C-alpha cells in the first residue's frame, strides 16, 4: 500500500511541474514588435487602468501587481523610452482614442506612441472537474491599444487572454507581476507575422 501511495505522489509531483503557457489574442495586432532593440528608443506614454468583474477579490493588490508587471516589461526593453506611466480611472467604458490622443498632446515631452492597457483579469485560476481532475495556474486578461501621436493612427487594438498552468498545477499570487510582464511581452514584442 505504501508503494502505491508513493507512486501516486511522485506522479502528481511530476504532473505539477508541467505548466505550459497558452495565449489567445483577438483584434488587430501590430504585426511587428513594438520596438526594435537596434534602433533609437521610441518615446512612449503609458496609460493604464483596470476594469474588474463585479466580484473581483482584492482589486487593489491586483492593481499593484499589474503596475509592477508593466514596469518590469518597460524596464526589459531599452528601445522603449517612457515619458510617463499614468493610471486612469473611468466609470463604464475605457477612454476613446481621441481622449488618449488629448492626454498625449498635453504631455511634455509629447510621446511618439501611446500604450494603453486595460487589465480585466490578473490572478490565480483553479478548476476542478471534467476533463481534467484539477487544473490551475494564473491568468492575465488585458486589452492593449497602441496609438501613433504624429499620424493619429491606431496601430494595434488587441484583447488577450494569457494563461500559465496545467493539470495539477497550483499557483498563488506571487508570480502575478511577472505574468503581467510576460503577457505584455507576448502582445507587444512578438512578431505576429511569423507566427
């Protein structure tokens, strides 16, 4: 009996280490990376906010993790020169592009690009049921818009669900900032034309 219990424990331990990342993106991606490391940095105004579901637990802690994740992403790429990172609030709907352009026009120095991020989900997920007995991990759900200030063009408008986990994977909140950064890296620095 002890041998079979040990085998089950080892099997569960091995399965727990098999976390994978899955990403679903809809909308209009950039088609090329946000910036290129070998070129001069792009001056960028970063605007962000959260639009949680009504039963969201601990929204302030998740917003703090989201901001840390945004900062980790920005610090990871020398081709992004950040003019400012500003948190926006709204009632029902995120600001329209015209409002974002207006904020950018009043910024000093005026940025070349506006990166607007709406965080809709950032947290652990845990599912019990069929077809998987236990499936968990973390997920990031974000909307991302990229606007060019000089041409007043919308360069990207995407909705992304980024998940890291799998069967018998249980994760808490300790990785949320890195998860947020990874989701942004996928959305903004992947070359969608090569996928």
